[in-house]
C-alpha cells in the first residue's frame, strides 16, 4: 500500500463513518499521511482526527472510531492512537512484498500515474539557463503524474552567473543538470567541478548513480549464479530495520514525484533519490552480514535471498526512474 493509497483509504474511512452517522464532521477533500519522526510509531501517521476535531471536537474519540474501522482494512495490521489524537498505522508485512512486486512490474515508470489528473500547474517560459531547465523538468514531472501545464509564471530560482554552454564544458550534461536541479530554488547552486565530478561518497550525484550501478551489478552476479529476483509465496517478510528503512523511501517515491510536480520543485525528487541511495547502502553494506541479497560460500539461494534481491532490483528501478525524470543518465557500470 503506497502513501497515496493509504491516504485514500483513510479518507474513505472518514466518509463511511460520516455516512453511517458514527461521526458528525465535515469530510475533508484530502487526508495526509506521513512517515513517523521516530521508530516504534508504525509505518505511517496521520493527524486527520485532530483536523476533524477543530472547533471543539473530541480528537481522541474520533481517532478511536477511525481506528476500529481501519483495522478491518486489508493490508493494515495495526492502528494505535497517540495523544492528542494521532493515528499510527502499521501495514501488514505482506504489503511490503506487494510494493516490491508493483515496482518490479512498473519498472522505471513506478510513480507515474494520474495523481494530478484534472490539476493545472501554471508554468511560464524562461530564458535564464537554470530557470529554463527547471521549467523543462517540471513539465515532464507534471505529465508523468497526469497533470496539465498551463501558462503562468516561470520557476522562481536564483540565476547562475554562467551560460549553459559553459556548464556543459566544465561539468558535462549529467553533473550540470544535477547542479542546477538539486538545490532548492532560493539556494545558489554549487558549480565546483572538483566536487560535482568527484567519484567519492561525499558527492551526492555519485552516490545516487553508484547505488543504481550496484543494484545492476547484484542482478548480473545473481544471474551468473542462476538466482532470480522473483518473489515467491514462501519468501520471508521484510523485517530487518535496513529493509524497512529502504521500503519506506521506495513507497514514498510516487508521492515525491507528485509533490515535485505540484510545487514545481524538482529539488524534492533529487533529495529523495539521495535518501534512497543512502538507505540502499545501509541495506547493502552496513547490514550486509544480516541482509545478504546473494548467498556466500556454499550456501544455496533461499526464498529470503530472492526477496532481498528483489528489493535491490526494485531500488534500482526507482533510482533509474528518478534520474531519468531529471534528465540524468543511470549507468549500469560506474
């Protein structure tokens, strides 16, 4: 279950509670769910009960009504109410496997859809190199999620004191795009080639592209061993902290694309990709002894190995899709 799907589920739950006269509140147009700020508070949290209680309602009472109804929803394993009225939602473990299957099915187009169907995003033409690039990328983001671009004000960004030709000569197309797109619009980009072109972990663009290349290397190595990334019914659930952390970022990918399009802010997608890459390295490196995607030594591949390989494969699809939306290449070898 993606955040967008969970948001719609919570909204539907509110609507049904009102229709059944269990709640007497105004049904909102949208409901937001967020990743909790600390571990132990479920997979997602929503403040919908607090919003519905504005004007003197009982937030905790509303939350309890919604909790009872949400617990009957397939894919939701647990719902806890926290003061002053938050709902902390834990998804069923099988939903993680469904997410990985969905990503592998969609490939690099995971996150594309109709989230902005019927929504018009104003966007104007721009002559300055950074504003023009941001406008071009935003147009692609809006189209990817079903929105429509209409005439409006151009992207408001701090201009750079160099031409596009100069950037291409000093940085090349990929690093130049990353340099202009990753900072928020009000920030001045770092155009230093020594940092943008370095193949070290302190270079965010390198980390993202290297993470993608590592996922492809894992798939090549697995193929040589005759191991597939196909998830099987007997596959173990994703329950290691490194796996859960990575899955939370993968499930947020569609919402990130939508937000980047809606707010004309491709920097949100760029920063999200850095987070995905960092979570992948925690899964691949730091916890490698606990979460090996490929068996070592004389061990035979198990369903657990295949499930972890599938997670790595899905991560590669998300990284490639995100980079392509930014107009940046995702090499399989780096």
